[in-house]
C-alpha cells in the first residue's frame, strides 16, 4: 500500500491544484490565439476554473469513508461472484444441440422456470456446451446470471451441499443472512422469495439427482435453469433436453484439424490418426494439444478405443510427455480440494517458488491438461478425468509422507490467507492465531487494499476454502481449528451458520482429543458467537465462560481480551450492566497496555456505550469521541458507524435532535456500505425516534417500517420488537389506538419469543 497522504486527500489536493493551473493554461492559450493580450480575459478564465475546481472539491467526501456503491461495477451486479467459467476457443460439432437449447420457448402454462438439461457421459463436452448456451441466453435474463459448480463427483470434502449452495446463491443476490433460516427448506423458501418476478438464468453444473436440484429452482416462470448431468435426472421434467453422444469420425477430424491449424500445424496424418482412435471431445482435444506442443511426435494409428478407455489413454500419453517438474505440479494440484487452481496454490502444494509454479501451470495449460479461467483474478480449472489420471500417477510416485506435508503447507497457507482478509474486513475481530511458522512458508497470501476487495476475495473463494477446511478436519491436522477459527467471522457475516456449527463442533472434538486448550477455547468462542447471533444468550454465556476458563489455563492474553469483550456484549444484552462493565474494564486495561489502535478504540466505545446506558452522559460523549478519532486513524468503518449511532442516541436523549440525526444518518450510511443489516435496522429505529420527537411523524414512520422490514429479513427479534414499539408510539400520537395496541401486542409477543429462544437448547451439546 502506498505511503504518505491517504488516497482521498491526495485526490482532493490534485483537484484543487489542477483548477487554477487549467485556468492559467486556458487564459494564456486564448490570448495567444487571438494575438491580443487581455488581462480581464486571462483573469476571468483563471477565476472560473478555480471556482469549478473548488466546487468539485466541496462535492468530494471529506470525512466520510469511500462509498463502494458510488461507482457500480461488474462485481456489484446480481450474481457477480458466480459468473460462468471461461470456455475453450474452439467449439465444434454441437450446433444442433446448441440451437435446441437456445431456441425460444413459450412461457404460457409453465408452472415454474424454464428447465434445460444437458446430459452425457464424462468427456462429451457438457460444460463447454453450457458455456456457449449461456452466451446466447444471457441477454434474455437481465436480472442476473449465476453459475454454480456442484462438483457432485469430486471428493467428499469438495462437494457443495444444498445449504451451502442456497446460501451462496442468496449472497449473490445480496439477500441478508437470516439466523432463523439455516436448513434446506427455509433457505429454499428464501431463495424462491428472492427470485420471484425476476428474469434470471441459473446454471447448475455437474448435478446428480432431481432431489439435489429442486430446492435450487428459482420461483419465477420468467427465469431459466440450465443443468448439466451425467445421466437422466429421474423425477425432473425438463422443457428442453439434449443428450451428448461421442463424435463421429468426421466430427473428430474437424475438431482435431481446427485445433492443430490454430497451432500452425497442417498435418492430415495426425488428424486422421486422432480421428481414428478417439471419439470423445475431451480426448480429441487432449491428443490434439499433445501434438501441437510436440510437433515432431508421431500419433500412432490405432483402431477406435473403447469409449471408457479414451480419456485414460489420452491423458496417460500426455503425462508421459511432460517434464518431471510439470508432472509433479500436476500431481499436486490434482489433490487440491478446491475447483480453481492459482499459481500460489500450486506453489504451496509443490513446494516451489510462485513464479516457477506459474510457469509450470502455463505449460500444463498449453498441453491441454488445464483450462484457463478468468474468474477470481485468473487461474485454471481441471477436468475430473485429468484429475483422476493425475491422482493415479500420484499413487505411484508420491509417498504418504510427501502428500501429508503438501496438505499441511496448504492448510497453513489457507489459514493465513483467510486471516489476512478477515482482519481487513472486520478489524474488531481479535485472533488467537499466532503464526509461528510464517517464515517457513515461501508463498505469501493475497494482499488486499480495502475491506471491500478483501470481502470480494472471500466471496469468490469461500467454496474452495470450505473444501480445504473439510480436508483439514479429515486429516486431523493441528491446523484445523486455526483455519476454522479464522473462517468463522466471514461465514457468520454471510450466514453460513450450518457450516459454522459442523466445522467448529468437529474441530472442537479434535482439539479435545489432542488436549489443545487454545483450540478448545477458540471453538467454544465461535459456537458462542452463533448462540448470541441466534438470540440464545444463556447458551452463549455458558460457551464464553468455558472459553474464558480455557484461555486462562492456556495463558493466552489475546484470547482473554477477546472473550471478555464478548462477555461484555452478552451481559449487556441480558441487562446485567455491572457484569458488562467489569468485562469492559478488563478489555480497556488490556487494550491500553498495548499499541493496537483498533482494540483501544473498541474498548473506549464499549465503555462509552455503558456510560450512556447508565446515564453518565459527559463520560459517554468523551469516550465515544475519543474512540471515533482512533477508529478514523485505524480506518475501521464499522467502529465509526457504532460510535456515530451511540452519539446519535446520546444526542437524542439530551434533546439535540439535529445533531442526533446527523450522527445517525452517518451511521446508517456506513452500515449500508458494509452490508451490516442488523445495525441498519437499529439505526433506522433510532432515526424513527428522533424524527417523531422532532415533529416529523411521516419520516419517523418510514424509518420505523424500514427498521421492521430489515429486522424481519434477518430474524432480528429484538429489532422487530423495538420497531413495533416505535410504530405503536406513532399510531397513538395520531389517535389510532387500535393500531397502537396491535403493535404493542406484537412487541410483547416478540419479547416473550426472545426469552423462549434464550431458554431453548442450541443444535449441539453445551459444555458442562
């Protein structure tokens, strides 16, 4: 990151400087061109351009953080993170099938979305046909395109579960996570509600059963879903379906000839040999790429191979022609449980420098063993058939010890990459992750300039990171709890609650077996955060107390500070302010004994919040103001939003309605930028109170109804109760006692529900 002045300030200085400079230049050129020097003209142009630049400067935000929504880009459109992979440059032999899939279909009398199915055995080109079909169909579906690889036939840890698929699709549409909707049925209802009335195109690549597909069907008849599968999906009645067969000899020759001519080779003998022996498009491409990379190598003539043997034979020949370093990289990346292979991943698995790994991946691509993919900043995909062939080679050449070491390097790299991204997304998260072996890893994790870019990276890579975490658990690695601990913050932010519970519960079991006190504490902490988010405050309290005991036994100062912060929060929710203050005081003392600005800022803001709740208004304002200055210095926008909201509530209580509105508007803007729906709901509720008390009931009503809608979206029970209470006040003030009573009844019911949720058992055993 660049040093010196912040980018926003540098930009303002450039604008301020360029205005007068442009005026001087324009004035001088105008006088020269007219051959008469006129000081009035010169001075006037300088003045006008300076005023324009000043106006531009005033229009630029000064204290407000940059707004990522200000300039919408490709990554802010619906489904931006789920774009189709890059296809191959040569597409031959499937014109009839493509025409059938893309021909217009009448919408009348269809009970749901248009269902298109591409079936065929492995290697027949299903995914390539789907990519071509999407290019033709996308314009008909302006509300979004989502491509989801289900990876049904990959290793168990790599397959996408239905809950993860639905939550990923909902996140692509910016639907806030709902902690009350975590099973397939509830998530499917949310998905159908989100897609109602939309013209969307959904692609599900590599499906296996109709039961796997049904929860993922969008609601609207105007939408379409395109599915690739290896066989007929019994129980799914497609509107259009094609089954891909192996090529004829003529089609095989056409494909091979086109690929070789693009490589600058005109070799009819090689084309004939390939067409004689191979009929599957994947095998034909492989043999053609092999010949293109090795023009002097002869392709032996042979009778047509059995279809089931084609890809194995083609890839065996390609592997044999590779140099030893390239074979090693291919064997290692074949073991990667994710779907997108990057140069850093290859470098980590093969224990090679990143630039060398990038060069070897390029070699494998040119040999047709990898498929280039421009998504997520670039990388490569690997066909299942290539993976199978490479894994067979791994079984013969790699020892169990070598493979275990490669996995451990991957686990360490993934853990550090997630840690770096999550700390930027939410620096309020304190990690117990001390990377003692940092110097042992020669590949550095990705660096992100902003919290937005870090969050985008996590969105794109979460399916692969989830697969790595599962592999880490199945290997029983000591890295498991560390990786899963780091990943939890993002998963909670995006609503992957089922995945959090499964991963952290299993990691806790491993930590208990190993007697790892720090791992046990971290997993109890994560599970307690899920309890708190789902309104199980008593269960959260039990978890956090257990974590506190374990962090104390482990002597981990960072963990103790973090868990005291969470104990402060849960006691505050339970209205036990003396206990909350005791924990907040611990956090304050711990933070100011070190030099971490963000921790100091959060410690001050927490004490300031408690001061406000206890009526110590002068102390509250002082601490919150000091906290804001530290958050500004640290660039922590969520913390800034929290302070603005607390100061807004403080101003409202003291009758300073204009100041309160300014603070709350700023808080709402920040929470919108961060996608923090819970805090948005609470800020709308606070604004409703301010506007009602300052004599603007119509505006207050708009804020209160928005607060209620947002709180409902995420099952924020306390937020719903607060919104109903405010709506009751507004109705009573307008003389509508019946509506006021109805809202008050709803608020009372929700408070009862909140206590019931608190008394209910969590979906996993609590510590004794």
